[in-house]
C-alpha cells in the first residue's frame, strides 16, 4: 500500500511522514519515506514551480513508490501535491493508494515555517504565487481516506490516527 500525505506548506507532511515510517517499522513493516522536496532536489535548482514541473516531481515519486510497493515495501510519501492534475495522476497510477490530507490554517503554517518560505514570500525574495497556500489557495482535497487538522492534532496523534485507519483498512489488529 502507498500512503500519500499531502497538504499545504508547513502543515506537517514531512514530520508526520517520518514519524509514521518510524512507527510502522516498530510494527515490523518494511517502509520507506519519499519527501517531495527531497525528490525535487534530484532534478536540480533549475526546476521551476510551473504545473508541468510539479507534475514531473509527482510522477517521479509515484514511480519510486510503485517500485517500492512491488518489492513489498510500504512507501510513505510526503508531498504538497497541490495541483488537481497531479492528484488525478497519483490516484490513477499509484498502487493501492491510501490518501491522508492535512489541513492547517495559514497563520499556523507561517509560525511553523522551518524553511523560511513564507518569510521569503512576504519579503519578496520568492514569488508569493509559487508558495501554494499563501497567495494562491491550496485546493481542497477531494475524498481523502483520512483528513487531519494538524493545528489541533500533534504529530504523534496524527500518526496514531493514520495507523488506526490504515490497520482497519488492512484488517490488521493493533494496540
């Protein structure tokens, strides 16, 4: 199964994804984490943020996740996945997909801004339109398997909720 965690910048995707991988490994799952920013980095600094560039990153992640799933490794993906066409691609081409949508108010995301992207957008150092969720709205996520508001749920609670729903779907008993 591929677990795809998506949501706005600084909503907690990577934090939750990494914690989920650690927790699943303790439960004897073979897992791997793919982070959208990490995969984007493989393409180099010249890759922009146009729709086709974002889709290129998403298609690479889907390819890697499907290869992992075929090898009986559970991929956990943390990626913005803001564009509708990218989401449709993920749904159409991913192996046994479980979608976790994170929501978080902009004000909270700004306070969590570990990479300084919101600050750069506010100061004009980056184009604010490329920071999805800032000037350009983060589109609502259509029919996720699980929706988590990370402004009210801590990462450990989020991981517990994901595992509960995941194990229920897989018909696995858990503590």
